[in-house]
C-alpha cells in the first residue's frame, strides 16, 4: 500500500479576501477549492491569516458581515491550522530576515512547513525569493 502525498496549497489573507469579496483572482482560488472538494489537493489557512481576513471585513463592512463571512469560510474545504510553537518560531525568524508583515510570515511559515504552494496576490512575498513556491493570483 503506497501513501500518496496530496498537493497542498496555503492561502494567505489576500487570496481568501479575493474570494470572499469576489475580486479579481477569485476564480483561481475557487478552482483550487473545487480541487480540494474533490480531494485532489489540500488547502490550508493559518489561524492568524483567518483572523486577518475577518478583521479586515469587519473593519470595512461591519461585524455582522464579518461574522457571516467567517461562517461561509468555515464551510469551505479549507483546513484552518491552529497556532503552534513550530510555526510561531518559524514566522518569527522570517520576520527577522525579510521585510514582510507579521501575519504574512505565518502564511509563509506554514507553506514552508507543509511544502505547500502559497497562493497570494501580495507582492510582499517576493522578498522570499526561492524560499517557497508561490502562485500569484
């Protein structure tokens, strides 16, 4: 019996916001989520990045809308990865080395740990160079 490793994607807040607000690039995120629904890949999201999405929506559209979007996100084939010491310290090291937001460092650390493709529209990740596989939306 062989154990196959599924292709994994990590969404950063920008990618999920594109989907949540039906902005350009939402179709690419939706296509990957359709693959995850068919169990052809895994889609991961760090808890810090989920919080970033919810607070941004709440700030701009109100907390009722943010709560509704959070409920909608919970129905998607996305595994939210809880805060852990391993990812925390990896994110801290990335923040010390690269000019990136703290929240983005969590998405990057998760992608590196899981050997996943980071899905983003944020140019900030360019600072990482070849440290991880990035797909721009």
